[in-house]
C-alpha cells in the first residue's frame, strides 16, 4: 500500500547499483531544463521568447564516513564502494522508499564529485554528486 501523507525523509533512500548508501543522512534529486531563446527581429515586443532545450539531472547525497560498511560485507555502499564507483563507468541508481505504490525514480549516472569532510570533534562525512546520463525513469513500485 502506498505511503499516506507527507513522506518521511528517513524512508527515502538512494541506491547505487542496487544497494543503499550506508549511514546516509540526506539525498536530493534535482531536475533542470535549459531554454533556448527564440526572439528574432520580427518578434520584438520587449519580452523574451524561448523554447525548451536540454534536460538534465543530478543527485547529491551525504552520509557519515565509516569503514564498517561495504558492498562485500553487507548490502550497503561504503566509502571503498563510493571510491570505486568514482573511478569507474556509469552505474545504476534508484531513489525510492521501497514501499509498494510509491514513486520510484531510477536511471544511470556517473559519480562526478566525491568529498570527505572531517571537522575537529565532529562526525566525519562523505558527500557526492551523481550526474545523470540519459533519461531517468519515473515509475511506481509494484
């Protein structure tokens, strides 16, 4: 049964090659679309005119830095897995609650940014950005 009401952010996870990111604290799917200006000398009225152009998307995430998670040891992606994805080719991603009837977004992407932050006496974190390649799928979990 689909989720009712406002979706709790804790329930929405980012999966990389089928496995959730370990110790995740946030994830964001951002869609964007460029426009191309179409105003010409026969159409000057003081207002810009445009048509739709390229569409793209990025996915950003943040998680606590931990060495105790790995795709090989559990079913979550850890630091070693993220570094391997950064060094490799495109891979599958999914943004989902895993609840039947809820929206399920998926596609392929490259890991284009990976940062580790370690402030004094604070939790160390890993953050990254995926850049989509090709269209993404906007589906529903069956």
